[in-house]
C-alpha cells in the first residue's frame, strides 16, 4: 500500500477526522482522466472521477 500521507491530508469536518485528497493530486488525477477517456463526460471535470 502506498504512503497515504503523500496524496492525502487529515482534516476535520464537524469534529470527524477524515482523509481528504490534496489539491495538487486531485488536479493531476483530473488531467489524467481527461486525457485517457475517449468521450468527455461532465463528471470527469466537476465530479468524482
């Protein structure tokens, strides 16, 4: 299993700690999804891809 602290950070929401994707990793994941799919889908840009 890869090192989670490399791509995620611990944040609290309503007092509950949760792992959240770092913005730079999220951006690179979106770019990878955009370039690897043949058909552009709106959720690729705005949703969870």
